[in-house]
């Protein structure tokens, strides 16, 4: 069983994290706007680890059937009413990114932002996301950049060149208890850009545009300048420095290349599958039973619980 960063253990309200991070939030919206440019009339979309729907405005008008998947059942239950009020077409589903409860070749679009650092088996996850993407489905992967400029400068100063090797890097514990008991081990991994690109490519994704994000994420800048000013420069840097990997966060767009023909599904029940064995489900209003392995799943307070 994979370790999961379970935000429910401490009742962690992730939305509080964003109270003082308007610059980072707007920076991400700017990148997503660029990456979604020219995409129209998509159908099924998956936001993995989508939490309380912070990024919904970036894809809601492009895809007719968006789904937020998150391991934190409590977050989805708590936020269901107000998310659905503003975004009535979105479905919220509790599931583990490693074991997605969907049929293969379903999603025309998908993204994962600020979640990959929690996954200590990223390759297993990449296989799973590739499985559920439809042929030519567009998938956007964000990750914390191991070789961002501060890390490189620090490495040069210490003459420690491990920052340049491509292997994922587990950040020291200090300050990284996100969603876990203080001091408990949680994966908090930073990744090398070419490692991510290679692994996605090996699975069948064609690598597309890449953008750095949050170039000015430094307390000193935030103290000295207004968010508006930071965003003015951020916009310029995102375009001017898209060829180097110096920012703390990086977004990569990819396309799932597959031979098979795309199937047309219109209802949620048609795309659901057993997260464990991928068998078909017998679905009633509050229960789903796998016809193959017989595992049962329930719908609680409007949210399907497919976590395994
Ligand atoms: C730092 S938050 C990011 C939320 C959102 N993507 C955003 O950028 O606003 C990480 C989210 O990933 C979820 N998560 C962590 N591990 C997961 C897993 N294995 N499967 C599904 N969700 C997971 C957490 O519950 C949490 O909501
Ligand atoms: Zn099953």
C-alpha cells in the first residue's frame, strides 16, 4: 500500500494556505491560461488532488464534464455545496491518485498541481494517469523544481552538486508537515525537469510547452512590492525564461499518444470503474459493487468514496 498524505488526519483546511499567497495563485492562473489557450470544447476533465477547487476557473469553461479527485474526503464534503453553487457541472470524487476509479481512455484533459511532491511512487501514478487519458488527451503536470535558482546557488556555495542529478529529492522535514502530524514523515519531493519529461515520454506522452512559475517567490520581494507589480514582472519572466528551469515551480503540458479509438461517454456512471481491479461496477444511488472483485464503495454526503 502506498503512503498517502492524508489531509483528513488533522482536519487540515488547505484553503487557509492560500490566504496570503495571492501572487503565487495568480501566477499559476497566468501559466494555466497560456497552457489552455486554443483548447476548446473538451468533455471529461480530471483535476487530481484538486482539493477545494482553487483551479476550477482555469478549466471549467473549456470542459463540459470536470471532475475533482482528491484523497481528502472531508475537504470534498465540506466544500461540496459552495463549489457546486459556482460550478454546478463539476463532480467531486474521493480517490487515491495511484488507483483512479475510471475506465481507461476517458479524459480529454487533466492536470495535477501541487500534488506530485506528495507522491513517493510517481512512476506508478504516471502509468495510472496515462491509462485514463483519452487518445490525444491533454495532461498538465506541475511539480516543485529541484534545480530552482536558489537551490543551484546554495549548491554552488556548498560545492554540493547533487542538485544537478536527475533523481527526485526529498526535502528536509522542517516546515513540510503539510497535512501530517508535526514531525511525521511525509513525502515532499522536488523533481528535475528532464526526469519528469523523460518519464512521461517513456509512457507515451508527447511533451509540449513548458513554463516556469512563481519566479519572484521570495519574502523580500513580497514585502517590497505590491502583488500587481510582482505579477507584471512574473508575466514577462514566464515567457522570457520558459527555456530555462530556474523557477520554484514548473508546468509541463503533454499529449497522451495512443492508437485506440476514443469512446464517447456522457454520464458519470459510464466512466466509473473499480479502482482496485478496474472491473465494471454495479451502481445504485449510494453504492457501487465491483462485478469482478466484489469490492464495495459508498457515496457519502454527495461524494463517492473510492479510496483504496
Ligand atoms: C497541496 S494540496 C493542492 C491542491 C490543489 N491541487 C491546488 O493546487 O490548490 C495537495 C492535495 O493533494 C491531495 N492528495 C495528496 N495525496 C493524494 C493522493 N495520493 N491521491 C489523491 N489526492 C492526494 C491532498 O488531499 C490535497 O488536497
Ligand atoms: Zn474490482
